């Protein structure tokens, strides 16, 4: 009877956790399905124009697109390949773009949950606190800000978000391989590493850092490594170097900063960015509250053997956000002191939130071991939570997922998608070679969304790329 009640509680808690996670992720996924073409899409579409005519033409133009960019602008081979293969303007419709962006969001949050699940299963025994951990981490990644570039722009999704998802899945598969020695985990882990390391350099920095941390943990536990574990890390590093050392990356850096590469400044900038993220989360969100909740979860974690080794690695993991920020700082030089792009901050934030969450749980587990009167400590934590909640300025009305849900209810994203479709139909069917679009025909922008941006200036990038794709001389918005 006792076991039946215990299982009943687990099922109820699991269902509640699934419902809460669905409620937080659904608004992002649904709104992403209404994504529209952006300037970068038209830029790639012009290079790939004609690929829709035949498969051989598609392959020919795609290969030329990858080669041109790899040698001339950037080494992100995954994003170049996916852009060449998918190119929504040439190959797919706006509906196809919406499906891709929906899939991107689902994959991203699945990878976070999968990583957390494998990590917890490897270091502790299942109990209800796991569900609280999953909900808390998804809450932090959905509540605090809209990830507009990563979730609503294809170029950023295939350059940043999808490779980051592959980093988390690949690291999880490597941990499974280390535990089971099954070759399928090794093979798929290498495949996901290949995809991850071809994204923006923040992604291989994240992925290789996770693999290195896992290897450090394995080494501490076993006092050595087997050949395949070293091979696994080496391949991920080689994939990353193929990306980082591409001629295009150096060509791009020379345009941004021709004074050279400054690794020391980049390290300092990474530390400054870490401090900035800590300040943002500790002062503008309820991150401190969530950390206390996760610390409380740690009190109930049923540790497995060699947990002390895991705790040591968890301390090193706190440095991962700095490592992830380093290649961006190195690539943009002094620009990074002023602002990191939104798409890059998302990956840094994932590293920050996962590493600090993990550390809070580890601290809770050790407090459980050291503190004699655990009931009194739980009461103290509860009182502290109440005090922080009372003085915390963060409001539920600021929750980004809730804001997006309200926008979906009001039809904001649906209407904007429909308006952009009408505008593109007008551009495609016009008889004018120098098209001037009235302000009435141009959709109003949506906050926190990647919109189709045209300008009153004929020479604006998106204007020129759109006009070129549709065979017009020029396009602009009526400035009067």
C-alpha cells in the first residue's frame, strides 16, 4: 500500500512537471512558427537563386555558397551547410520556415532537459526533487528575456541555437558512453559533435568545455582514461579547429579589427561579461530565489558513490561561461566591451544558468551531509525565500513566456506573419521596377521579434537583397 501511494505521488508530480514545462515552452515554439523572412535570408537566397530548378543545380550552388563563405567570411560550416540545403526562400515557403523555427525551439529545450536528466541519473538516484530541478531550469531559460534572434531568425538558429542543442545532446551521449561503453552512444556523440562544432565559435567552446569536464570527472573517478574517451575529445577539438582556423574567420576579423588578435583582452572581456550576467540575474530577475530552491533540492538528492569528484568538477564548471564568451570577445575585439549580441548572450546564459544551478544542487547535497539538524536548516531556507520574495522587484508580469502567450492570444504574431506574406506577394507581383511601398502596406514592428525590415533608403541591405531576388531595380518605403 505504501509503495502504491509513493508511485501515485511520483506520477502526479511528473504530470504536473510536464504541464508546467509545456506551458513555459509552448509560447516560444508557437510564436516561432510565425517567423518571417529576414535580410540574411534574402542575402543567402540571392547566392542560391536557381537552386529550386533541379537537385544538381541545388548541389552546385550550395557547394559554391559554402566554399565562398568558408574562405571569404566565416568558418561556421554547419550553418553554411544548413543554409545551403534549407534556404527557405528558394526551397521552402514561409510555412517551411515556420516549421524549422518551431523544431529549433523544441530541440533546444529538449536538449536542456536531456542533459539535465543524464547528469542527474549519473550522479544521484531518482526522487521527486528531480522534477523541481527540471521545472526550475526551464523556467529560468524562458522567463527572463525573449530570445528573439535565436528563436525567430533562421540564420541565428542554424548558427547558434541548433549547434548549442547538439553540444548538450553530444555531451549527454558521451556521458552515457562512459557509463555503458556502448558504441552507438560514441558514434552518435561524434555526429552531434560534428554539427555542434560547425556553429558559431561559442558552440564548440560550450561543447568542448562540457566534454573536458566529463573527462576530468572520469579521470578523477578511475584515475585514468581509455583510448576512446581521448579520441572522442580529440575529434571534437579537431572539428572546432576546422571551424576556428578557416580563412573566412580571419578575413572577417580583419574587417572588424585590423590591429590583430588580442587573447588577453578577450579573456578580460569574457570575465567582464560573466560579471555582467551575474549582475543581471541577481538584480533584475528572481534567479536568487531559484538558486535557493535548487539548493533545497540538493538537500534531498540521494548521492551516488564518488560524488565528491563530481563536486570538484562542478566548481570548474563555473568557469564555462567565461570560456564560451572568449571566442566572441576574440573575434569582435574591443566591440565586446560594449555589447555582446543577443544571440551570443543566449549561449553564455545557458552555460551560466546550468553551471550555477548544478553548483547550487551540489551545495545542498553537501549541506545535507554536514548539517545535523536538517529540519531547522529547511526552515531557515524557507524563511529566507519568503524574505527575498517579499523584497524582490521581479514581477510575474515581466515573464517573457507569459508576454508571448498574451501576444499569441491577441493574434499579434499571426497577423504580422499574414501582413508580411501580403507584402512579399505585392513585391513579387508588381510591374514597377523601382517600387515604393506605402506606409499603409508596411507592417508595424513587433517588440521582441525578428521582423522583415525595409528602409526608406534604397541602399539598405535588405532593400537591395530583396530587390535583387525579385528582379527589381530598387525597393524602398515611402518616407513621406
